[in-house]
C-alpha cells in the first residue's frame, strides 16, 4: 500500500505531458488525417509516436536519475547546447502557443456564443491562464489537468466505440494510395508527425515538472515511479490519437465534407463529430469537455514555455542543484513572468497574422516542430548517455537502439521535406 500511495503522489508530470499533447495534434491533425485518408495514416501516427518515445522518456528519466532538469544536462554538454535549445524554442513558441490558443478560442466561441474575434478570445484565455498560474502555480496546473484529461479520455473512448459501427470497412483504406500522393500530401504528413504526439520541447518541460512535483508531493520520486507516470501519459496520448483518427474516418471520410478554415467553424465541426455518434443529447457535455481539453492544453503550454525559458536563463548563469525546484527563486519568477508576457504578445501577433486560416497556422506550427524534432531528439540522446548519468542508469541497449532509429527516421524525413519544399524542381 505504501508503494501505491507513493506512486499516486508521483502521478502528475506524465499527465501534464499528455495534457499538452492532446490538443491541436489530436483534435485537429489526427481528425483531419482520418477524414482525408481514412485509416491510411494510422501506421504513420503509430510510427511517429514510436520514433519520439525515447526522446520524450529521457526528459523525466534524466530528472529522476540525476535530480536535475534536462536543461542542466544540456549545460553539461556545453553552452552551445543551451543556445541551440534557445534557438529552437524561440523559433517555435509563438506559433505553438497561437495554435493551441486559437483552437481553444474557437471552442469558447461555440460554447458561450461569443461574438468577439478568435484572436481577441485567445488573448483573454491566455490572460486567464496567466492569472491561474499566478494564484496556484504548479499545484493548480496539476489538479486542473488531471480532472480534464480523465474526462476527455472517457468521453473520447466512448465516442470512438460508438463510431466504429459507422466505419465502411470495405471502402476505408488502411494505407495511403502512394501512386496518387502529391507534394501537398507529404507536407501534411510532415505537419502530422511534427506534433504527434507533440513537439519534443515538452521533454524539457516534463523534467522541470518532475522537479516541481517533488516539492508538491513532499518526497523524492523513485525512477520506476517517474517512468510509470510517463508511460501512463504517453500511452494515453497514443490511444487518443488513434481514437480521433477513427472518428474522423468514421464520420467524414468519403463524405465530401472538408474542415472549415476558421477557428469557430472548425470547433463546431469537432463537436459535431462527437454528437454524430453519441446523440444530440450530448452536445452541451461534449462542448464543455472539448473546450476544457483545449483550455487545459493552453494552460499547460502557457506554463511550459516560460518555465523552460526561465530555467534556461538560470542555466546560462550556472549549474543546477539536485532536486531543487527553482519556482520560488526571485530570479526564476522574474524570468518566468517576463517570458510569459513576451510569449503572450508574440502569440497574439501571430494570431492576427493568420486570422483567416486556422489550418495554415496549425500547419506552420506543426511543421516548425517537425523540422526541429531531430535536433532535440539528438540532444536528449546525448544527455541521457552523458558522463553525469551513472553507467548502470543509462538506457538499455534496446532503448538506445530505438533512440538512434527514431533520430534517423526524423532526420531522414526532415531532409526529404526540405528537399521537396525548397530544392526539388
């Protein structure tokens, strides 16, 4: 019983990772994949999750083994690693935050009948998230996300099971028609992989949340509990990705319908996917659940980027003490809130720039994450095999091979994308 109690206290960071992942990548990209390709991209979805698994796992596992965040691991590789991570973060954070916020805003417009534009609603949601983090910090972030993720998982699995009888198994493909694929298809595949299950940046956030969770739980978590927590969250994201793809295939594939370009129109279509399988009675419940899901994702991302940037600023100054969450340090809090303000302003600017097309903005954000994924996966691999990780605590030969295979796949696909986008005649 004691071990079960300790594990329950440790649960949280893995679900925060899942809460950040199950948002645009699932509600938007997985559903689009099912609607356009049926089950043809199921293999790609599973491959992307498998390829990124080691890079995501190394974040919390490094924190459990060393008692420090992944950023400290980068610092020990050299200042170049910190600056490389800073460049990747600055290149992606505004579009990532804008993408998750505008989908949440679209759902809020549908749920509450708001007339304000999506960027304005998104800006208000970001401010609300900032206020929640000011009041509750990690504790509120953890509690809100746990409840929302549990409700989302139950409702999505139920809707998927009810949608299965609607699948035309004889007409729905299980692999793409490779002879008919064009460059636009490959570009969508890249966008799908970019956030499947999410951007690898979250591995850094996960390591920081693991340290913060130690303070909240009042004890140092064991490595096995941290890995178990990670597996709970990661497996949940995989299952939900398959669920959303299935609902897209069951309700939209071959129907001739396409997704709306605007945030409000798209949000209404996502809600209709659930209602089509659960019944009209479920519309208010599903609208609340869908909005809560994207609000939770927005909240987690609003915390994740500033937390990482604040930690990055401190790591550029010096080393990190083991098992010390720096949330309450004056330098950390100052850097955190400055970063959050910059993130909010930059994200709102991106929203207005891409006001007319939700899909264009989402594809931009996910593609940027896709192109930076090999770099972060390689960094995480180096860190987990670094000298500060005891030899008996390093990844097993099988996990090391899986990590290298994942890096190879992500690098090869990224190079092919660059060639096709910029170099092919």
